[in-house]
C-alpha cells in the first residue's frame, strides 16, 4: 500500500521534469538571424541609344564597401578574452587576561591551600582564499548582411553560418552595429569593432548530444529542485 501512495508524487515529479526540459530547450528563432534582402526600387524606363542605363546598377566611382540595406559584409572573428581573480584573507586575534586572588581582612583568600588566582586566554585565527579564472578564444570569419541603416549612418548587421560535417552541425551567429569608418578596403571588419555584438557558437548532432545532460539530470540540477 505505501508504494501506491508514492505513485502520484512520482508522477507529479516526472511531469515537472518534462516541463522543465521543454522550457530549457527554446525553439530556434531563424527570423532574428535571417539574411536581409536589399530594398527593391523601381527601375527607370530605358533610354534608347544611351550607352549607360541606370537600371544596370553600375557604380563605377562608388565605394564597394557595404553601406546599404542588403549589402554583404565580412566579419573577422578575433575574440580572445581572459579574466582572473584571486583573493586571500588572513586574520588572527589573541586575548589574555589575569585576575589576582581576592583579599579578605588584609589576607589573601586561599582555597585548598592555594591562591585563588584566575586567568582567561583565547586564540582565534581565520584563513580564507579564493581563485577564479576564465578564458575563451574564437577565430574565423562569417559573412553577414546589412539589416538596417541607422539615422547616424551606422549599420545594423546580422547573419549566421551553418556547417554540417558527418553527424554534427556547427552554427555560428552574430549581430551588432558597425561604423562605416571601421570597414576595411576588402569589405571586412574585425569583431572587436562591432558594437553591441551578440556572438553565438553552438552545435547539434551526435557529438553535441553526447556532451549534453539528459532532461531529468537538468531538472535535478536546475533552480526548480528544492533540495
């Protein structure tokens, strides 16, 4: 009978674990990182006998670097950060006090033939230390598109790259704001010059699944676990 009483509790725990697994695995939002297409403008009517037609998009004297919505820009990933922190604390305190034997009618009070002296000694020490370090490095390149041209001339760029190798997929995503002055002559910009940069490097497949905890383990390690 006791085992049947525990059955509703076990069922409720498994339901909560399944719900936590669904919450942790958010659906992929492709629209946020999708490439932005250039704005289509109405082509002017062709002029017969003319050598140059504006609808052909020939820009002989313009800068080839990205500056319009839909233009392509290459971002060079040169991310490298390192942080460390170390703290050490040492404290020590010693106390000592002595109280002489009391006197009565000019005579030292004795107990059992010995002077009733008293003393108090205390010794307290504390040693604490902490050390933390973290580093990461990311190199490569990803080509993105200009999603928006801001009022001050800066460019909002975003894009993603997905590579499938054997049984695994690697996904790189980046978005941020780029100044036109920081774009090099080869139409590239280092990631260190991208403001409000959001860079994500994830993977999925057999190898990624092997390095991921199961949904039940994630539930017991999550903040929803009361113990």
